[in-house]
C-alpha cells in the first residue's frame, strides 16, 4: 500500500486502503459532491472476468443503481426537450 507521495498530499482515508476501497471512496465523493449524477463500481480479475464474472463491492454503486439513474436522467432530459 502507498503510505504517501512525494508529489502530492494523500487523503488520510486513502492511506492503507485497498485499491477497491479507494475507488469506492472516489465514487462516493463524485456523487456526494454532485460532480456525477451516479457512479458504478464493478470489479473482476483476468481469470474470471473473461467469463463474465464480477463483483460489486458496494450496493450503492451497483450497475443496477447506475442504470436506473441513467434512465431517469434520460427521461428527464427528453421531457424537458418536449416543452
């Protein structure tokens, strides 16, 4: 695990965190700070991923939630265009 960096400050919650946890925190911040409407985090490995196997470490950032958010956003934009 990366303990720090010579080039930039590392957030305390990223220290000693796995890559998975770091990506989950990134998704959380992007959505919470309203930079993104939604995010999706899906993980797989080279061996099982090629067979379509994956895992979703956070139900908040599941593909289902992401797709539902995307559909809702598209519907809202389509309704706004009709006005």
